C-alpha cells in the first residue's frame, strides 16, 4: 500500500481535501448555512466545540473544511483556517495575539492595505508598531522588545517591491509569534513553515485559487494556534464562503502545473525586460541582479509568478505602458490565468501619499506584473510593443 506520508506536494494537491466528497471526484459544494440535529445534547456539544463543520456556517462548513485540509497538507501544517479574504486572515492573526499595550514588529515594505492596518487600525487599539527593513535581520532583532513584542510580521516576496526576507532568520527569533504573508510564493514555490515561521498567510484569492473567481484567505500553523485564531475569526465574522472554497479546491488541483508554467514565463519576461532600454530596473527573485538573490535560491524553488519593473520616465511613462498593452490586461490582482499589469501609484498604492510610497520603494514608473498562462513569446511581444512607445 502507498505510504501517503511520502507523497510529494503535487500529489497532495490532487488528493487532499476530499473527506466530504463521498465518491465524487469533483469537489462537493455544501451551500447550507445551518444544520439540524436530533437532540439538545448534540447541539450543546457542537455549540461548545472548536470549528464544527455541521452546526452553523460561521463556525465551519464541510466544503470550507475540505479546503482548509488541503491548505494544511500543502503547507505541511497541523491545521489551517479559511477566511473571506487575505486581509481578513491578517486582521484575525493580529487581533488574536495583540491587544492594548502590546508591540508588533512589521515589515515596512508590505501590501498597502496591510500597511494601513498597522498604521491606522493598530494605534486605535493601543497596539504599538515598529516598522523595519525586514531584509536586514539585525534591524528586525533590534526592534523586538522582550516581553512586549507579541508578533513579528513579514511578507516575502513583498508586494510590490519584491523584497525577499530570510525566513530562517525570522523563524529563529525567540519570544513573539512570527507570521509571513506568502501570497507571492504559494506552496509550490515556498514552504514557509519549514523555515521555522509560526504562521503562514495567503490571500488565497490569488495563485492558490488561481482563476479570478474566488475571494478568500487562509492561514496554516500548529493546531493550537489555529484554534486560537478561530475564536477571533468567529467573532469578527471574517468567514469563507463555501462557494469560494469550492472554487479554490478546484484551483488547487492544477496549482503546481499553473505555477510552474507561470514561473517559467516570468523568468523569460524578466530577462527580456532587463535588456530593454526603457526599463530602469527589474525586481524578480529569479534574476541574479535581485538584491536578495542568494536568499531566494535557498528558500524558493523558482522566482515565482510575479515581477516588478520600473520604467524610466516616471508617472507618464507608467501610464503610457499600462494603457499600451494589448494581450495583458490592467487589473488589481494576481495569480490567475491571464497576465495582469498594475501601476501601483495610480492603483494598488493610490491611497498612500507620495512620501509614503517613496518610503516603501514604490516609484512613479513602477509596474507590477502577474504572469499568466499565455505563451511566453506572446507576452514578451506585447510588452515590447508597449515599451517601445515609452522609449
């Protein structure tokens, strides 16, 4: 008999999350919001239990549970928990481990809304936050306050500047919980927990679900950590829809094949962009020019599916490029089958001031690219014709 514990990640993606399938090969959707039971004692036991799947869907759902089981399998974790969005996941983690008087060490170059959570919401709750350059592990260690720091939060690779953080060094920090948003490096690219990180976070809307039709987030960690976050998740209602979990389970079945093809195209596109005269710099962990290339080679299987580049000419050149692409489409997401481009200063980071963007390394001519499943030659040809108008 096959030893399931020895299965590779590709096999786990196909076989995980099937406990509620019965004999169905396709994921099974349980759309019900509530479930009946035959006795008071049954209902009492469910009401007092952690994460029941057949009681009330804010507590849990069979379809969502299958998705969570699949995430745990892919991350090599004891358990996982699904949310209505990636920000729902991050918010629940922060609110679980931090309260008035506590301290967080947070990476300064993160997704703009994550940054807003730490700059706008955390202070209102009495949570003190120190921002650091997480690529400098000495700076991270120096910011930790023994007995006060409850959480060290990083993002690797970071959105949109593509900073790569040394996860082994972060995982070795003693005292606070450590969490990493690995949305830009889904499980086929990076096994975050294997580096000693306590909690891995994904905006699973992106590469994990992979088809631009599911809004959800996920975390994976030890079972006790997941149980603690589940309580907060229950109270704030950041729950995952069974419909989105159903779509995401379908996406997981093709995750490795999609990511492998997208990463190959991303590598070819990054190399092309480095050679184009209209491009000032390219940030992609698969390039030798990346500032943390050695760290990326150690903890990532490829450069991933997302890259960022800066067009010489600033804001107007950035506008010209995104309005000039034909095959690629301008949209604020990533991980789907279509190649998408984002101009952060006018899109994903538009709510930040110019000074805030500059502090996060977001230049006026920055372009973020989510590489899709089109042929690499066609993607490169599309970028070439648009860049030629920026020269």
